[in-house]
């Protein structure tokens, strides 16, 4: 009987692994089934563009039929259970898919860290529906605003997603000449925490130029329907920031469908432990992308970034084919090729491989940001689709 391989998830890790597996597997060696909640791959690192312009949706959603070969079966559904003993995956409509080898690439969910009222009152930015909902709420808030009483948009968390979200809201404001005040809140002492001070300073400069207020050094301690509260304690009252639209981008955790899966996981984040070859505590199950804490040696794990998922997917897909034929698996190490962050129509690049300048902005950084998205879209779909998306990235 032909070996049955199942990939779960249509993000960068899942889509990339499907392409790599199809390229690697020999005729008759294995059959692939791809299971995902959506029948498209979302270019997630560009989804913030939808906040400004929902029409960008067509450029960043790639139908699965453009990605897979005709030999791959696709099952649409959200995975609700993985039975590692019975080697089955079950979706929310009751469909059961059997596997000999499974790759879990379901991404991550937003971590709210138990902050009172935050999950109930804040938008998150983990998918297309989130970006469209933010757009609609910003639009409605603007419709009720005036120049003397502008709409107040608060973004919590000044990592990559938070910075890019604030930048897109600023572009929406400028494009529509809308009365909007934007506040970006970061609990650490500087935006883009943990990164080189040079890129932190460059991003801060562009956010300030975009008239984004930046508050750092105090964490959001709670939220209600009208305000977020910063800091506070037994002997100190928290400060308050009023909002009309609240967006939270402050962290990630594992997907809830992994709760009952019998794999070794980090208790705090619910993410699966995986070796450098993507194997887990179950020899038949692999994990990749934000789903996993992929071992990189010296107690390090791969970063939860699109760049890391792209790189890992190529080896993970190959390893699935190797497992199916009983061949030795390859190990993978992340190679950081640099960071590029957009702030609306501008961008900042840092430590980009092959570039003589450590940190730069302007037209070169903007074109590089566009090129990265275009290259990925072309890789998983077609050159024509990539070129078509270039102008909107």
C-alpha cells in the first residue's frame, strides 16, 4: 500500500512543504493529502495592507489549486483532533484522514497573556478576516469623528506586526484625509524589542514622521470597551488611553487544536517541540513553523518568522519524502538573511545579506520589501501572479 502523507495548514510552512514534497517525491512512493481551514494560501506578512485597502485581498490570497499538483488531494476543514495512536486527523465537519506520516503546520494564535479584557475588546491580526474587520471598524470610527474629536486607534505591541499595522492605519488616514489619532504601545523600553538599536531608531523615526504616537515602558494591564490601562499596582494608579479601535499584536501561542494532541509541547506556549529535522516525540509526526519550537542547538529555537518558515519548509517537505522511502532525514539551520519592515509606503531594511549598508530605508528598502513578497508568491504560484502583486506590496 502506498505511504500516506498528510500536511495540515496552508500558511508559509504548510504551502512551502507541499511544494517541496511534490518536487522531491518519486512516482508511486507516496500519496499526499493537504488539509487546511481555507482553500487558499495567505501571504500573511502582507495582510496588514488590507487594513488600508481591502482590494489587496486578491493579490495576497493564492488558491490551493495554483499551488498543488493534480496528484495531491485537498481537504478543506479546520483540524479539531489528531489521534497519534490511530494515525488519523479529524476536521470540524467530521472528515477523517488517515496518515502514515503527518506534518503539522497550523501556525499560531494570538497570546493575550491573561490581560483582563484584552481578548474581548481587541482585534488581532492573524488572518484575512481580521484585517478586513479592522478596516471596517476604522472606517466606521472615522465616519463618526471630526477634526476636533478624531477617531482614536490604539495598537498594542510594537513588534513587526504592530509597527506595520500602525503604518497602514497612518496611510489610510493620509489617503482619506481622515481625522485619526494613532497610538502604538510597547511594554518594553523600545519598539521592535530585542533588535539592533539601529533598526529600532530607524523605525521610530519613520513612525514619528507618520504622526504615530509611541508609548513605551509600561505594559497594558487591562482593557475595557473604551480604554486600555497601562501599568499600575498596589500603590500606583494605572494611566489610561482611550480608543475607538483597539488592535493587539503582542505575542503568539500555540493553536488550541493542539491541546489534546499527545506530543511533547511547551506548557506555557502550547507549541510542539521539534528536532532540527522537524521530528517530534512521535516518530510519525513532524512539526514546523509557528506551530513548533524547532531545535537550533545550544538551547536555541528557530524564530517564528515568515523567513524561517520559508526556509524550513523546503527541508521539511524533502524530509517527508525521505521518511516515506525510509531514507535518512536532513537537519536544518535557520540562516538570517536580514529584516525588512514596512511603515506604510516606506520601509526599513537591516542586515540584509549582500548589502553594503547595515540599515537603510528609502526606495531601495521599499523595493526590497516588494521583491520579497513577489518572490514568494511567484515561488508557490506563478511568476505572473507575483509580478501582478508587486505594486500593492
